[in-house]
């Protein structure tokens, strides 16, 4: 049904696995269902086009002309190794990982319009990035760098 809907409107379908975080822990414990059955169905009825390297190594399938991206993040070292994002919360904190701290408080720099301080804090946050789920030995994402745009400036 979702495939037909996406085809009708020209959407890309992203199937995002439920994550056990914050208030979602009780929901996760009760309703979590692994995406393996859906992935098996996609392998039988669709075609694996490859992975989206620019965003979490997501597998991309095509079914009946519809692109389907699988966002299977929980306990997935491949997802973590391909992470290129940090998230800015509504209260001005920059999260380096969905699943854990640290967060870097950017609000004082934003409030003071301190671009240099903001850039230093963002670069510091980027230096803290490490994968949460790792195959084998601990990994490090310090080699991955982000480009930051503040107004018309790109760092």
C-alpha cells in the first residue's frame, strides 16, 4: 500500500526503524519490530540499487518504480560508520550522535551572535564524534569533517 501511494505522488519511501531513545523506550520495548522481514520482501520483489554513501550507508531499493530507503540504525555498525550528521536541538544544543551524549551547547554563541565562538564550538563538537555501534575494536570518526554554513560564510 505504501509503495502504491509513493508511486502515485512521486515520493521516495524511507522506512525508518524505531529507535530506543528518550520517551521512546517504553514504545520501543512494546512495539519494536526488526526490519529484516521487510528487507527480505524488498530483496524478493525489488532491486537493490546500492547504498546512499552520503547518509548513513542506507540501502536503496527500487520496487515498481519507487525508491525505497532503509534507515535501520539500531545496533548497526554500518549505519554509524556512515554517519555524516550532527543534530541541532530546539534549545541550541548540538548532538554528535542520536544515541548518546555529548552535546555541545551552542545557545550562548547564537544568542551573542559570536560567529567565531560558534565555529570553534561546532568544530569541537565534530572532534567528539565516535560511532556508537562498532564492529570489533572501537572506531573513530575524527577523519570525517563537516562543512558549516553560517550566513554566507562556509567553514
